[in-house]
C-alpha cells in the first residue's frame, strides 16, 4: 500500500524527494481533505504503519470522513477505536451537526452519556441544533434538563441554540421568554427569534422585534435581513423591505444568492415586480431558487410571457429546474391563459424525470378551466385520478365552473369536493354559492345546516395596508380604528362617486337569501374597500395604494376598485390569496381573468 501511495505524489502534494512514510500523518490527513477515496488510503497507511491505536489520528480521520459525507464510515471508525475519550466524541458531535447529520449527532451524544463523559458548551449547542433539525421536542427537552443540571444555562451560545430549538418546534412563547431573560443577546439569538416568528406565520412579530433591534442599536447581519425580508414579503411591507435593500447597498453586505433571492421574493410579493427584476439582473450567479423566485414573481403579476421566456433562458443556461420551478411556470401559464406553453412546460417536467405532484395537477386543471376548457379539465381529473383526487384539484375545477357559469357541472364538482373534504369551512361557502347559483336552494339549506351543526367557520377576511412603515389592518365589516368614522364617511362618498361612473354592485358575491339592499350594504364593507379608502385618505395624490388581502378578492370588490382607480386617478395594487391585481384607469392587469 505504501508503494502505491508513493506513486501518487501529486495527489497529496509531495515532491519527488520526500516519501509518504517520511511525512507527518497529520499533514497527510490535511492534504487528503474531504476526499473519501484518499481518506481510505490514509486509513490504510495508518494501519500498516502501526498507528491505528493513535486516538488523535483516528479522531481527525473520522471527522474528515464526516465532512466528506461518509457518516457510516465515520461511525465504523468510532466503533473500531481502541479507546474513546471526550475529545473524540465532542469532535464527532460537532462535525456531525455542522455537516447536517442530526440523527448521528444525537447518537454520538448518547455514547458520551453512556461513558460518563462531561459535555462542553459546544457539545450542547450541537446537540440542541440537531434536535431542532429532527423536530424532536422530547429529546430536546431532555438535553435542556442536562444543560440546567450541568450549569450551562447561562452560556450565550447554548442559550441561543435553545431559543432556536423552541422556535423551530413552534413553542414561540417559551422561546421568547428565554430570549427576553437572556442577560446578553448575541446576533444568533436575535436571528433565531426573528426567523422563528417569520417561519411560523408571525411576520408582524418578526418585524416588531427587528424594530426593537434597530432601536437598541444592535448590529444585524445578512441572516437577520433575510428573515426580515421574508416577513416583509408575507405582510406586504414594501417600505421596510425597500429600507432593507437601501441598507444593503450602503453597507459592506454582500448580495449573495440567499439575500438576493429574499429581495426578489420581497419585491415580487409586495407588488413591485420591476424592482425584483432589477435585483435578479444584478446577481452574479443566481441559483435555481433565485430563477424560480423571479419566474414566480412574473407569474403572480400576470406577466406570463416573461415568466415563460425566463424559464426557457434558465433551461438554455443549464440551470436544472426543480418541482417548485414547474409550479411557478404552470401557475404563470394558468393566470395568463397560455395553454400551449403550459402543456409544453408539463411535458418538459416529465423529460426531467419528475413526477407531477398535486400542485402541478391543480395548475393544469386551473389553466384549462380558466380558458373555458371545462370538458378537458374534467376529463383530465377523471383520467388521472382513478381514486379521489386531492380537494385542491376539485376546488380549482369548481372555480372554473363558477367563472364560466356552468352550474350543472359545478354542482357535480361541488358534490365531489364535499365528499373529499367535509370539514373544511371554506368549502361550505363555495358549495352553498354554487348550489344557489344553480337554483338548488334545498341544497343550500342542507350545506349551511351541516356547517352550523359542525360549528365550522370560514376564516375572517382582512386586508392590510402599510403607511409610513406601519401596518393598518381592516377586517370585513370594519375594524376598530382611531379614524373609523372618517374612513366610513369617505367610503360612502366614494361608493356614490363610482356609482355615478357606472359601478353596479355584483350582488351574487354574497349570501343569496339577503334582500338586494342588504346585499349592497354587506358588499360595501368588505375589508379591501376599507383599506383602499384609508390609503386614499392618508397618502398624497399620485402615490400608489398597495393592499394585501388574506383571501381571494371577490367579484364585487374587484369591480369596485377598478372604478375607484378611475375616479381617484390612482394606481391600486391588491395582492390576494392567489395573485396580484394592478388597477389603473378603470381596468385591471388580470383582464378580469383570475
């Protein structure tokens, strides 16, 4: 074996005057790096030279194996070690955590406990991180007890790891309690708490914590900004997101692919797709996630052709798309009515060896349905799913039936949806409306009685508008606000203006047993109308109004806001559950196709 290795001097960087046997084993390992084949050769050399009982060498070899991804090989080295000390196990735990082997991290920790070896703060940090990756609350709490027992509860690295752990297992109140009680908060702990809020759907809390961070003068890093940008994307906080972008440009912060993708996503979801495009074009080497974020941004704003062109450019440049990329492409085709391009993209997906998932099938049904190809959409479902398809597939089909007023087929689809997911409160509203439109009032009563008996409630609709970096939330029917009366009065005046311009309330958008006058009153107080009225009151002429709504915009609000954009001479951007609507001069970017 020595002779074989000595014939490969260039592999380890030796010159012709020095043999492998004359070189320090540590230098050999350093030169081998994380190349598994070379590490095995070094292992053979260690055995043949009688150094296989040298624990520091085995430790270095095992951790190098972990860095190469050969965790099973590293475990064999550990099990074959003549003795085990704290340095070996601590090194294995740290390496396994660093290179994303959480299960093995916990296993090595158990070996440490079994041998009565005292862990260090770095050990606990690594093990808690592994428990978070495994989503293992039980083991994490046990390790937390060990931390308290062994006196490491005040170590700032261990505390930061615990905050991150509890945030990732969604125990946010406990995570925040620990965070607030920390005498010294590192940037890691701030980041853990902010990202914990954002990743668990509490974007507003993430933004508020970032505001506190700024107020206290805590220096933030790229990871902080990525989490804050994601929170801005969730809430539509364009002003704060733009501030973050300006901060990046004016400080020595590298616009790497992670931060760049977060900026693209923020601008796209906050309604400024051209700014997103500008960030994308400045990136040196965008990865698949950056390309996908930009394609998705085009699609949700109705720029289907741009989305397809970018997807083709991506393919031509050798960037391998993933499943999420194809969801973005197919969704863009659906919203822009690009049926042929959608078919081609779906075929390309199969060429890449990817099996279409539920989201891809929903996009295809949605695409056919929006274009009025109801028969093709229906047969697509029946041919593809010999058993019951996912409820989302039927929901897309039902929306198409309602859009094209095919109520007979809609009733059949509604029955299938009801059977597939009988406990979804939102479906009861869809079903009730479809039966009412089809004139089957006895079924309307049946559905509503079923919803009442199960105590199901549809999520309340709300809309958010950001003004001067402060979010204002309005719910359907009005929301307690210091200026509620002024907003209500202005909204009533606005409705009279748009009626004079030709607006007629779309009363089909609400419960059918109401009288026409009651319907009009109920329609007037939808949350997006309140938010638009408030935006017009609080911003100067010419400033665009940007609204984020948690549900899909209804037909009446869509019609009303088109007229509001006309009479107010303002651009109004509404992001609903599905896409963006850019209203200007009495028309919408979706061309009433959503």
